[in-house]
C-alpha cells in the first residue's frame, strides 16, 4: 500500500496510538507517542491539525474543537479545510489556540510559508507543536523534501516570530540505530543461490523473530534515548525532532 493511502487507514492510526513490540516502526512511533502525550490535554481548545493525514492523535484532545486540514486524497473524505497547491488555510487570522503538525514539514515544498501560515492562524499566546524527521528513509506523500536538525528547526520557527518553549530529540543514539536496522533489514539481500545470500536470508528471519525481544530490551536499557530534552549535544543521532513554540 502506498503511503498516501496508508495514512488514511485504520492501521495507520493503530500503529501510532497502540504501537506494539515487533512492529518495524515500534521504536520511532512509541517514542513519538510519548512526546505527543506531553501536549495532550482535555482543555477545550480550538485545534487545527495542519496536514492531518488520518489524524492519529485526535483522541489525545478529547474535548477540543478539532479541525482537520489536508490535501484531498479520496472522494468522500471529511476535511474541514481542503488545501490547495499553496497549502494555505481558508480561515481568518488568529482562529486557533493550538496547531498540531506531526510529521508534515518534511513534505512541505515551502516550509517558511507553512510556518508563516501557522503564525497567522494562531491566537496571541497560542502554541504550535511540530514534529518532523531528523533522519529517516524517503517516504514521499507524494513528495519528501527535507530533513531537519534541531538547530535548523529552531532557526526556521523563530524566523517566523515564534518563541521556542522547548526542543526535543526523539529515538536517539542506540534506539535510532536499532530503528534503522528495523527499517533496513529487508534490504539486506543477495542472491539466495550464493552462500552469502543464504546467510543473509537466515539473518533477516532470525532478526524478525528476535525483534519483539529487542524492542523490549531497548525500552528497558535505552529509556533515556526515547525523548531527550536535556544535554541535546549528547544525542547527535535522532529519528525525529519535536518543538513546542508559542506565538508572541
């Protein structure tokens, strides 16, 4: 299934709100869920999910007036705002208390314009919570343009007038290494008629068999590498960078 279809599926939502040991995306998505729970609230905010996909984290804001904005992917899909080629939202200024942008910015052709629009749409004192990839394989939907360092994301967000409340790195160091193994294990191939290819076939299957245990061990021993908010210089490799910013 291609990504554009997958993000509209129930499986996509379940991977994110109920990640399970053994799933190839478990480390990345379970850490992202931890970061999301830091901003979850029952406060009745007016929220915009900007580039919503399947809105997997909507349940974390049960009392919100929750609006969804995205490019139309299929007929009959309910969106509050259908985005055009410029990704602008047809809404008045200062309409929202909170904007949620999860794993969107890497797919935006003009990030500065997107962030300007976030600033325009937020009320004074409103917050933007944004996550995007630090390192990850290409995953076009339909395009995949950027990867971000923590410093680069801070610079881009501050350039549009926001105050940074915090910056975090997710799935860092050894967890990032294992996540990359999970992502790339299926590419570890050579012709099976050769001894090398036959050995790789065995490695792939053995790794997949061990993966639930490997994930449990990562949770036990590498908990400090799930959501890093301090000493960020010690977390030089990371899958996702997350930022909470406030409109001045």
